[in-house]
C-alpha cells in the first residue's frame, strides 16, 4: 500500500499549496513512509540529493533594469521543434505508486501545459496509451521514450519498433545506472513494490539467465555488469532506429565529447537525482563544463534539483537548452492527479516568466546576461 486507504484519490488542489515545496509537504500526508522513501530518497547519505537543490540556490541573478520587455516569451528550439517553454517531465518509474492514474495523468497534464514528456521504460501504463493521450494536443511538447539497455536484443528491437509506431519522437538512453545505488532510506522503510504495480511495457522480455559463479567471483562484476551499456551498444541502437538518441547521465566532459563523436543527438546532464552514486557534484556544477565540452554540437539538457522558475532561468543561462523536472511532478501527482501535475508545471512556467521580467530578459537568449559574476 502506498496511500492511506481511508483517503480517496484527490482531484482538486489542496488548500494553501502555492509552491513546489508545498506540494512536497502535502504529498507526505497522502503517501506512506515506504512510497515516500522510494520517491524522495537518494543514495547512501543523500549528499548529492541535497546538493542538487542547494547548488541552484547558490547561483545568483543580477538583474538589468529599464529594458524593453513587451513581446517577450519563453520559447526555445530543441531538436527541430519550437517549444513553448524549456520545461520537460523527466522519466520516472512506477507512477501508479503516487496516484491510480499514474503516467496517464502525468501525460495529460504535460501535454495540456506544453511540457515535454519523457516516458520511463518502467512505466505502469502502456506506451501506446500514453502516446494517444499526448499526440492529439496541438500545443504539446516533445514526446520521448526513456530506455535502459537490456540484454535481450530481440526484445529491445521489438520495444523500439513499438515506440516508433506509437509516434514517440526520440529515445533517451539512461547510461548512469548499470546497477542501483545503495538507497538506505528505502531499506529502512522496507520499500517493496506492490505486485499490481508493474512495468507493463517490459512484460514480454526474457530475464537473463544467472551465471553460475565460481569461488571468488563477484555477483556484480562477473554477472550483472556483463550487461552494462557500452559505446558499442549505442552504435547498435543507432543502427536499428531512425529516432534521435539522447544520452542521460553523461557528466564527464570527455564522455560528452565521445557521445558527440558516437552520434548522440543530445545530452542530459544528470546524476539520477542523487539516487545512484552519492557524493557526485550537483548538476548545476556539472552543466557548464559539459556545455563547454560539446561546443554547441548537440543540445545539452539538465535535471536534478529544479524547484523554482529561477532555477530554470539559471539553467538556461548556464547553457542548458531545457530542463527536466522529476520529483515535484510526482508530488503534484500524489496531491491531485493530473490537476496537481498541471499546477506544478504552471507554477514553474509562471515563475520563469516572472524571473525573466525581473531580470531584464525579454527572451531566454538574454538569460546569460542575468547571471551575477562568480566570486563578485
């Protein structure tokens, strides 16, 4: 159970919820301890989890005044499309843990608010059903599908064909989680995924046969990690699809340059929301070196710790083409289903416009000029 059984799934916004932090606090009243640990927890001591938010807060804005702002907008260009704003919903697994309508509610809200949607491989809704909800919306953002590379290549090929046929516009290959991080908070809370909450798009896959390990061999290095993704796998993936492929979880500048050389269509600077390797730098810190490394060859997006419209402005100012938002979307989903998700996205869009106006930015092309000098 992930929700208090005495409470019906809400469909209206809770009173007094006016920020993403409010959404997080209120969702704690609806989700049980185990579900909260799964959604909100990070790896180990959660240093990176906390650093993601704090790093955006440390970036300072230095407004310009007396500028002409009429006719301003939040539009950005990304992979051949013009988006109403640079906010996308990050891929997040098992959203029915937060609300009975799960990914379908999130998809409706994102499409209505013009936000891009990245559907997780571990979604609890069929990818075709999500696509049918998103694609008819004329003002929608991009619709992408997130992949974990699985060892069953026949299944992977079939899954990607389904993704293409459904109308998804890009693949997002997660490359930073060959194994799960040590999530102490989840273990303390005794999190177990309910039997009726499943990754429905993976139902037909064949699980790899476990190896018979010899004395002294590691179950991690000598078994599980034999299936970890490599640059060769990116080449294979590119050979079987016409969709552009973005790599999510690239944080080292050398890997960013290699990704461009290997044909990646874009990069997402991400530390997996602090859920994998603890003590990694915050994504606000990792973003500028990656932007510098790729020199505009591909778009660079960023996720992790985005909680205010000012954070979105700062990310764009530091070189991001767009941002992805994760946990706040889940909090909104838990609070009021599609209405809650829409409220989260609307808050970020409104706060972005306010931040732009108060910083003297008519468009997001002006954003770099709004940053305060470092060490001033």
